[in-house]
C-alpha cells in the first residue's frame, strides 16, 4: 500500500515540477495626489544596467528560456515611480510594463523578465529606453535615456 501511495504522490507532484515562476522585480506605483502636500517635480532618473541574462536551450519548465534584465536606479528616492518606453530598437517580447512601477521595498533595482526563447543562438539586443520618474502627486520628471545592449550569441561558434 505504501508503494502505491508513493507512486501516486510522485506522479501527482511531477505534474507541477515543471512550473517556472519569477517573483516580480518591481511593484505597481500608485499615485496619491493630495491638496495638502506640496508636489515637487522629481529629478530625471539616472538608470544603469546592472545585469542582462539571456535565455538558453534547456528545460523551459526550469525557466531556461527566460531573459532577465536588472536595472539600478542610481538616484532613487522614496515615493517615486518610473515608466519605461522603448524609444528605439526592437524586442521580440515585451520587457517593460505599460504602467508606473517602483522597486520592491528595500531595493534600488528593478528586475524585468521576458520570454527570450530556449536557444543557444540569441539575437543581439540594442535598445534606447526612455525613463520618466513620477511623484506621488502625479508630476513627471524630464525624461532620461538608458542604452541596453547585449551582443547575443552567434548561430555558429
């Protein structure tokens, strides 16, 4: 009887063993305008690329096909949100959300995950991204730009 239960449990759990999940590397930024608070215009964000990891051939259930981009906010201020828009360049999958976001509490970084395909070959990435900071009251900063580059992996080595 123990063997039957063990086999049934193993079969049941393997159904979920291939799940791939990433904790969001950012949170939604919710504005809270108030007539009682003086709303200052945020300074343009200073963003730098901390890390780019590309997808690779492997088990997609183990997230091998995920691309990961980590951006660091060098002049981070509390109660500030950010929007990201691709100004030039092409991406096969959406990297940036279409809303204002902020780092998770205790962080100055934003982590973005996209489907980068499970392949040993990867197209180069060359993006110019417009970044705008926004205050709690909804006042936007002047835009700044960050260049995101990755040489990819050639088809033949």
